[in-house]
C-alpha cells in the first residue's frame, strides 16, 4: 500500500484557518507590514492597512449615498402627503354634491400637476343620472374598472376610458383608478373611475409605485359616495 494521498491546501483552507485563528497576526505581526495588495484605484501596490482604509472609505461613501436617497425619498413623500392633504381639504369644502366630481378632478389636476384628468361615475342616484360625469360609460368600461384590483399605470392604447379626456391624442401614459365603496383594492364592483393622463410616456409607466394612487382612490371613493342612492 502506497503512502496516503495528501490533498493540496486550498485558498478556502487558508481563509478558514485565519478566520479561526485571530491571534495568528499577533504572533506574526511583521506580515501585516509586508503584505502588499493592488489598489482598486490603479495598479500601484498598497499595504494591507491602506487597502483596509480604502475599503472603509468606500463603505462610508455607499452609506452616505443611501442616507441621501432616504432623505430625498422622505422629502418627496412629504410633498405628496401635503398635496393629498390639500386635495382632501378641497373636497370637504364642496357644498354642492352636483359640483363635487368636477371639483375633485380639477383640484387633482392642479395639486398634482397632472396635464389631464377625467372622471366618470355610474350607478348614481336618479338626481344625477343626466349629469355629464354619469354619461358615456359602456358596460365594457364598467367591467374593466371592476377588474382593476389596483391602479393601472402604463400605455393608453386600446383603453376606452382615454376617450373621456379632453385631448386623448396627447395621452402617452395614463393611470386608471377604480372607485369602490369601502376599500380601494379588491374584486368588488366599481362605481366610477379616474383617468390621469400625461404626454410624458414615463409619467405613469408600468411598475410605477401606486401607494399614493390607492390613497387617492380611497378618498375619492369616500367623497363620491354622496352621489350614490341612499
């Protein structure tokens, strides 16, 4: 029988040994000064301590960028929150129920700087059945609104509700917001739909975060419930 086969030592073996032997560099302190590594900022050689300092600086820079992103998003959320607040306040000040849909759409357009806004409501009380906001909605459009479990953002092609806009040809991206009694999201029947449109294809692109649109849906649904039969 020949001598036993010796497996070669791998880099993982060395790494594991060093990780499990924290006193290794205490016993061989001279190695720390003699180890040279390649700098990521050129081909020059740097000491282990200098390389560690560079790694720490990079981590600090990455953390600074993350903090700035958080601050920016926080400021953006505060601006949106203020706009939602002012919009909701304008709805509470409307005394005429008949004027509520037009005010809701106009204030939404103004507060959120949306180029075009359209609103249709159906299954309303008989007093409002002949109002413009309750006219011109097909059964297909009503079914489509009821099928939206969350706001839709994307292209405007082939969607009937785009025709509710004053200038549908300029709508390159849209957001569709179904209005329901109670919770905005769900599979229940819708009684209305908001259309937000922009000539900017990126304004309401697919994958757009819809959190604030859902809040708008809930507030609009609550306000417009005054139009429904008692």
